[in-house]
């Protein structure tokens, strides 16, 4: 009788001989770094932030001086010349070819609506920065999830590959026994069926892995998923702390953005009140023309101090005030909702993590039992005590236990990531 371990060793040696060259390993840290540099969604978020950071400049532009210059050429149909009585040089009132140039400076002195607008622009920039930070963390969180999923599928392939090699070795051994007349044809058919099913399971596992790896490559803007993965350890999570939810509210950018949004809404309502105040401005104009007129000067200038006060605008200010007051109420509700959601997410994530850790512990215990059962069944089979069906069941149970342990480890890792995200710790120490 040929030893099953010898057949398995030969199968493993043949598989290693035909296995293609190893692909470069992509670690989790490398994947996150590539995402920070190449992910298109993150580039879009940064570009939008660059646009938002110009709001303060735009608001201040209303309080900075405005300088305009202009020139003109006019061809008149007739020339107007005024001759003084008693002689003297005539004065040209309107020449045939009239040239003119003008320079004007305008400066707002008192512009009440600009005061809150400038402050609101600064708050809006803070909100945009916080929203971009939240987007960055969510994108990296998605990359980490995709990495853990693909790495777990890679580990599942190894377990499925092992089962296939065992079934292939078992089929060869059973074929030899059948040819020797020591087993029935039913045993051979069962061995062939187990081998065919293991082959299909391996194809399915590889397809799932390739799909997950392709999704990860897309997030990293790689042209092809030409890499292998390294399953990381289960991420560390914060210790149990009754103040964890409150700390999360202070650390998460989405909550901070909701709070600043409330400040922004209050500032805009203040701006609506300031629209009731008068405006004062200054302007200076310098003109040059070749038609000096009665003054006899080609250049003239004027300085103007002007003021305006809108007493009634048809009720638009009242409408704006009511609208902004409603937005304050909306922003206040959204802030409370955001803080409540974070509290719920932290509690749920903690429960999910504890449950996943418990399931992982049971899965690892079941895997240890399955390995011992498979070892004892193999020994019994060689001694002629156990049947082939018992060996096949033990091998199948071992593979299922390994796949289950890999799955539970994945769920534990994802639960740990979700807990880190819920408390605002995931990717919090990275800077763009």
C-alpha cells in the first residue's frame, strides 16, 4: 500500500514545480499609501477643497479697492468752437476727433453685509477642510476593507488548494487499491467525486480572489492586479471606556463639520440682519480728454463720498432672515443627529467586535479539533480501522474549519476597523 503522505508530498512537489513566478507582495501600509497618492476620489476631494479655500479671498475682495481704467475715441460729425468776444484764442468744445481716458477707484468704507460674510467664509473653509478629511478617511477605510477581504480570500485559496491536493492523492491511492481489488468501485467513484468538487471549489475561490484583487487594484489606480497580499494581524482597538463616545464626537471630522455648519448658519443669519444697515463708499475719478472745454484743462478729477440706505426692498430681507433662521434650526438638528449617530455607531461597533472575537475564538477551537480529528482518522485509516468515507469526511471538515477560521478572522478584522472608524482613530494620524 502506497503511503498517502508520500502521494501528497509528490503532488505538492509537482504543484510547486509548475507554479508561476511569485508576484510582488503588496502590504496593507503600501496599499494605503498608494491610495493616498493615486485614488481618484481623493484627488477630486482635494481639488474641491482647493476651490473652497478661496472663499475668504472672495469675501475680502468686496472690501478691497476696485480700480478701473478706460479709453474712448469719438468721431463727431461737426466741430464746435467757441470764440470769445473781443478776440482771443477760440475754445474747442467739440472737436472732430475726440479722445478720452478715465481712471476710477472705488473703496467700500462701511459695508455691514461684508463683515459677517468674511467671517462666514473662514468658517466655510473649516467645514470644507473637515469634510475633505472625512472623505479621506472613508476612502482609506474602503481600501483597508478591500485589502482584508482580498487577503482573506487568498488564504481561503490555500486551504481549498490543500483539500484538492489531498483529494487528488486520495484518488490515486484509491485507484491503486481498486486495481488491486482491495476496495469497491463505490469508493473509487466517491474519491473521484470529492476530487472534482474540490477542483470546482478551487476555481470558485480563485475567481472570487481575482475579483476582489481587481477591485483593490481599481481603488489604487493600478492597471492590473499583478500582486499578492499579506493578511495582516487583527487591528488593535481602543480599550473599553465609558467616555469613548464623547471622545469620538471630539475626534470625528464629520461631527466637527456639523458643529461648524451650525456656526456658519448662525453667521449667515447675522448677515441677514446686517442687510438692514446703511452702506458708505468712496470713489475717485480722473479724466483726460483733448476737448478741454471752458476750463482749459485736459485733465480733471472728482472725489465722491456716497452713502445708501435701503429702507424697503419689497420684503426680501425679511424673507432672507426667515430662511436663514430655518437653516439654523436645520443645522442644529443635524448636529444633534450627527452626535447621536456617533454614539450609536460606537456602541454597535463595540458589540460587533466583541461578537466577532467570540466567534473567532470558537472557530479557532473548532479548527484545532478538526486538525486532531483528521490526524487520528488518517492514522486509523492506515491501520485499517477507519473507512475511506470517514477520512473524506475528516478532510472536508478540516477544510471547512480552516475556511471558517479565515472567515471569522476577516470578520474580526473588519469589526476592528469599523470600531476604529467609529471612534475616529482610523487613519487619524495621517496628513495629506
